[in-house]
């Protein structure tokens, strides 16, 4: 009798009541690659789980017909968590799912917010020189104190993604501050000048009653054309279970944007060409790129020890005029289209395939251990 293929369940969230999925095209590509390497791929959300019967009404993509269908099935052998933060009841369902089924085998566990990640990294002397000064905001005075030390700061929600809710605050002259940014819907807000008191009122109103923010030392990243830029470094576990650099690409923000995010109108560029343009030296740019990769692998390993199982991280890096590398943010649920848009199809393919190769490696490790310790339990569930 032929051995059945292991199944990887991609855990995601619907974006609305019409059950729209953000990365459907990505899951189709992953299914195609999974077929090639002997791994079945299904997609599901917490809403698709029948807890009483311990079954999932999963979504399955048929590569031959190009169509999606539904299938009732047992829990997959492994779960790849692609859920991003939502302000909805669906995210509350996700938290309950993670708590109830935390014993299953996950490729990656949830990571914490920007502030917790910063505190985790700042305690290690390897990373301290690469972290812009950051502090938690209890009131507008915290921002004003940071501005006494730095002429440029960023005011960010601790759980924000995609550039949402970020303010860029720059001192233009004594007692005058220029504020620009994006609201929670990613819409750009027009640059506006404020007095010190006006700025404090702006911060209080922007923050609202409930939202938690950090203020971060700003790094000047404006190119000659006035657009900001940074670099997206992707580190992933490979088919041997080891952290490795998948690739790095540059991002250039839209005109008037304070962030470089592609969803905010930014464009992608090969890291080598953008970095050479910024630094002015091929050899220095190559050295910086190598150092960035080494730093990324070290950070990923450290965060995994701190927060639990991880399989990939995207690091948003700033590189100043001197060539010094700064870590702006860490994203545990990275998008990959930056590589495709930069024209690096091979890195894009690798970014999609590596989590699947790692899942197979993890499955084989579990299977070998089970051969030594037979378990008559549910074959559809591997304990983590």
C-alpha cells in the first residue's frame, strides 16, 4: 500500500464576511510546489474548524483544474501560521484556536509586538549597536523628550503593519516640527508644521484612548529624489532545519510617503543597485550586504530562543550614509512579492518553497522519533 503524503495546513484569516483571502495566489503557488516535493497543502481558518468532531472544512486547490474546493479532513500533520493581526472577532477566534491546539506541530509560533521584540534584542550586545533608540509612549511628553535628543523620530503603533498609523516628526527650526505620515487605513496625511504645544495635542489625538505606541529614533533615509528607502531581508529555515538568508531587496517609497511599503505605493529594486546608489561603492555595498545577512541569521536564532518555534522572519533594515546597519522592524509573517517586483524571480521562488521544504524536514524528524517510540494515537495529529 502506497504511503500517504504528509499534509501541511496553512492557517490564515478571512479578511471579510465574503471569506476573502489575502494571499490566495501565493497558496496556489505553494500547492503547486508541494505537489512536486510530496507535500499536500490545504488552507483553513479557525472558522473552518469543527471542534467537537476535530475536523476541518479545509480549502484545497486543484492544480489541474485551477479551482478551489472544500474538503472535510482530520487535522494536518503540521500547521503553517500565516495569520496577521486584525481588529475583528476573527482574530479573537484565532487566539482561542492557538490556545486550544497549541500541542500540535506548528512551523512557527506567534511573536510579540514591536516593544517586546526591542526589549528582547537590546539585552544582547551583538544587536544593541544596530537598534535605533526606542521607548514606550505613556504620554506626549515621552515623544517630546525623545525629540530633545533626536531631530527626527517615528511614532508607531506597537502592533501596526504595512505602515499604518505611523507619524514622522522632524525638527525644522527651534520650536517648529514637521509632521507627516499615514493613517490606520494607509492614507497619506499632508505634511503640517506644529508648535511644541500643537505637536503634543496632535500626538494625543493621534494616539487615541486605547492605542499603544512606541517612539523610535529616526534614520535619515531620503534619496536624492526625496523618497525614503530601506531594505527587506528575508531569513528562513531551509530543508535541513537551519536558518539561512533567502534574499534581500530594496524598497523605495511613493512620493510624499514616510514609509517604503509596497502596499503604500512603493516600488522594489535590487538591493545591490540601490545600495550602490546610496553608498557609492560596489565593494562597500557587497560587504554591507554580507554583514546584513549574518546579522539577520543571528537575530532570527535569538528570537526563536526567546519566543518559540519560528520558520521565517523579514527584517526591515535601514543603512545610513556611513554604511551602518539599523534594524527598524521584524515581521514574522512576511510577504514575498518584493522579490518578484525587484525582478528576482529565483529568490521569490525560494521564498515560497523554503517553508515547504522545512515542513518536510520537520515531518521526517517527527516520523523518525515516532519509529523509536510508537504512538497509537491520532495519526492526523503530531504533538509539538
